[in-house]
C-alpha cells in the first residue's frame, strides 16, 4: 500500500460516510428495528464468507498467508502422534482440538465453515452484549450490523481457519459476561485466549488487571497472579523448546522488537509510519474516539502497532491484533450509554463503517474486490479463477517428498503431503523441493518489514538459482529441486 493509496483511503471513508449519513439518516431514525434481525444478518454474512472461501479453496487460490500452513499443521497434530511440527513455533494447544475434524472426509471444508461460524456467533453475542448495556434493540442491531461490516471482521475471517479467530469468540463471550456483571465467568472465558497462542498472554494479564480495578476484590488479585503464573509457564515452555517466538527470540537483533531493545527510536517512530498511522486512523474513526477505561486491555495490541517492526503487527488485514475488534465495540457501547443524541452518533458511525468497508475490506462491496490497485489478495479473480500452476506442481511431487514453501504457495492439496515446511532453511536444503511464488506479495510473517521481506526473498531466489535445479516455471511459480 503506497502513501498515495493511504491518503486516498483517509479521504474516501470521510466523504462517503457523510454523504450516506445525510441521505439516509431520517429513514433510520423513523424506522423500527428488532434485535432478532441480527440472526438473519449473521446468517447472510456466514453464507457469503463461506462461499468466498469455498471458491478460493476449490480453485487452488488459497495462497493467502496462513491457511495452508494451519491446514497442514492441524491435519498432522494429534495427542497420540505429536511431531515437532505441532510444538514448534507458537504455543497453540487449540490445534489439537481442531485436529478432531481431520478424521472427517470433508475436513478442509469443515474448517472453512467453522471459521465463519465462530465469527458470526461472535457478532450475535456482541449484539446482545450491547443490548445489555444500552437497553435499545435499534441501537444494538445497528452496532451488531456494524460489526459484520467492519473490515477487520472479514479480514480475519477470509484467512480460512486461523487459531486467532477463536480469540475474537472467547473475548466476546468474556465481554458478554462483563455486561451482566459475572466477572469470574468473564475471567474464565478470556483465559481461553491462551489456547490460541502465546501472543495473547499479555492481553490476558491486562484483562486480569482491569478486572481487579473494577472490582477491588482480593480474589481478583489471586486471579491476576494465576494469569502471571500461566504466562510464565508458557514462556518457559517456549524457551525450552527453542521456539522462534520466545521472549529471547522476539527481543533479539532479528526480532520484531529489536529496535525497542536497542533504543533505535528513529526506526520505531519513522519505519513504516504511514501504515501505523493508517491503522490507528482506521480503527478509531468509526467510534469518534468515544472509548472508556476498558481500552486498557488493548495496551498490548497498540504496543504491537506502534513499537514493533513486524509488518503484520500494523496491517489492518492482519490477525495479530484481533482483540481490538470486540473490545472497541464494547467500549463504544459503554461510552455512549449516557449520551443524549446517541442514536444519531451510532447512525453516523455505522455509515463510517460502511465507507471503510468500501475503501478497504474483503467484502464484495469493497473496491479491493474489483481492482488490483491495492490489497489484490481480495480481488474477485482470486475466488473464481482456477490457479492451475499449483495443481501442476502438486502432480510433480510425491507424498514422501520434503517440500519447503519459500513464499505464499500454500493451497488445498498440500495437506496431503507429510514433509511440508513453511520457511526456507538454506543450511539444510539437499534433497528438498522448494516452491517459490515470485509474484508481488506482502510479507507472509517470515520477516519484520516490507523492505526486509523483499531482501530475504531476493536472497533466497539467488541462492536457489545457483544451487538447485528449476523443475517448473510458470506464471511466477517456480519449483526447485536441490
């Protein structure tokens, strides 16, 4: 996304939202709405996103970020045969539960449906949460629909099935219990985010601190200590397993917080600054800065956006900051509770959500769906046009082959391969196949900035061309045998 593109995406939502507000405000003010309509909205969203993912999957176009990686990882990880693939990298116990679906013949499709189902249920729960706060069916329905329109919702859903989707669900349930003042159940619900990855441990700790401040009860001091103990044990586990995501690795010279550790303030402040500003603008504009104290929970996520050099920490179509999604809607509802003109405020906010979705989302109403100007991963061709290159490569390989994915060349057939690695290990390349996608893409999570990503990809391509044999070369897809 260029600076020009970012500037355009600042202006488009503002212009569109005020135009829609002036045209349709009276209609919404005079119309009665029932909260039960959220079920129909959620069902429509569920069918739409599931269909888009089905088409992408069926046509071998699912090379967007993490899907193929988790498809493979979940398929081979179970309680009885735990390989290094299951325990390496992130701490994600939830994948062992998801592995139960691998015993069904329609396993990959079940995961696609499950992802959209979790997101849809979260929207329904969020609507009833806001109703507990605002006691207004019309307001709660509008906010619920806003959740489904908000681009971050479709961005995380279109990934397929990522463990972080469940973070949205667990956090939403926790906020529902908070809205009816069942704080212990809220703590239990939020604690489940730990099952989705160690990156949510700090959010878990901050949530525990917040519960203590709103209750001032000694039991919540005890729960906070439990949160800290769990976090310590998980990070200890990661350090023992030499994980790439333990504290030592994350704060190393090659890690996403290396600039903070080395006091490189210039890099923290100015490296990828337009994208960081755009992310803050993107998530704050619809709520007109009407946040309350629960925003304290989002300190870890905002720290990722502002302090990290990892590209995916400050992209709006990322999954590393998904706790933001339910919390900002909850805080918004709490903040406008006592505002007299809150209906007008919610209406204009809704149209800002719609305009943001038009300017940058994964939904068919977005310009992303019809153009390749930006965010080309969401172009309609990636759903409805068959990607024959990946199918051709699959036919050239056997089940027992060692395969390394250098870029984003994951697709639906790779879960059938046992020896699949995600990142290039150039120190141990003999006898392996390297699948390389030479098309223009953003980082797939292997690097910490867009420029660093391009350097790494070019270095890998140079190495492979000089040390391996090209077995396939078509439309940007290369297959090397080393």
